[in-house]
C-alpha cells in the first residue's frame, strides 16, 4: 500500500497491480502467485488463507519498510479518498486466476462502495492476458473497461483484440519493425496503446515519440520528472538521454524468444480461442 500512496503523492494518473484470490476468498494485490520471493511467508496464494493465526494478513515484505499485503478492498478505499478521485486502477488479471470467482468477488467490493457507478467503476481497467476471461468480464464486470496485456504481438492481435478499448504491450516488442506495424494497426483501429515496463529514460523518450496513451513503470517518480523535463525543454532532454535503440539488430533474437516463451505460458492457462468462437 505504501508504494501506491507514494506513487499517488508523486502525481501519477493511475496505479497498477496483479490480483490473486486466497483460499478463503480474499482478493489481494500482489505480483507473484507465490509468497516467498518478496515476503516472509511461503506458499501459493490460492492455497493459503488470508485470515487466521497463520494467515497472509500477517505477512510482511522483506524489503524495508516492512509492509503488509494490500487487499483489493483496501485499494478501493484508497481510491475513494476525496484527494484520489482522479486516480485510475489498472488490474492485471493473470491467467492463473479463476475468472468467475475473481470477478464475482471484485464486483461485490466495487458495488458495495458508495457512488461506485459514477465515481469508481469508470476508473477501473481490467487488464486481460488470456481470452477465456472475456466472457466473465463482460457478464460480471460489464461496467469496467478492458485492456489486453501481452508480451506477444501475435496473441495481442489474434486473441485479445476485439473486446478491448486498450492494448498493453511489452516495450521491446513494440520497438521492433513488427512493433511499428502493430502501433500503426492500433492507431487505425482506435485502440489506446499502453506500454510496459518503462523504467529507463531513453525508453520513456521513445514512447513519448511514439505518442502512446500511457506507460507502466516501476519508477513512476523518475518517469514523471523526465516527462516534466521534456515539457520544459524537449530538445535538450532528448539530447541528454537518448541512445540509439538497437533492438531490431542486436536484441531481436532475445525479443523473439521471450515472445515465444510468453505464448507458451499463456497457453498453459487454457487453449487460445478467439472470443465468440
């Protein structure tokens, strides 16, 4: 929660997190499906209880300052503070979740929030990695806008294109010649383009030049400061930070491999079927 609060204080337009459901039905905001990498607990989230003497409510991050894991309900409460009513929530829905269970639990929290239809629902963006989530999203959370999320341009085009307003794509995939074609296709189809994960100054300058609609970053303050510098003196800032991006020459084999691996992991969460088929 501290990172959300800090990002909002720094001036971001939105916050982003993966979501997972505990064994006892609590939606939590956490990147990994397991606890051991970043907390003092171990185990798989969906096999662990939130409540109880050994519940995840007692887990703390390894990194200082030690923080508890935020729940979806706590995050919604943060968004509904009067000073935060401008902040969007991007919910990263990984394919390991059960769509009906997750979206039903989310709907219960959202719909129990005062003035949710006007002050909350329009600010929630569902980020979907696997097409099997579209049916439940449209039936249970029809008021939430939807975005695809993908490392793979092929999956984004073929399976996550029709039922979304936004497309969120890995930066390095978009920096290739194929990525340029994808950016042009998104613009022609009136899709809003989000880019992840943009942490380096030269990468942020590149996405500004592309004219994207938003970036996802682990270092929002750095991005905000650089964007302010670009607004004040664009040419000098570009000259100071820009580097020749040799992705298509030197990094293309690695980019190709990562996209193929991502397709394998997405397929592991169920067959890839186009929505409506």
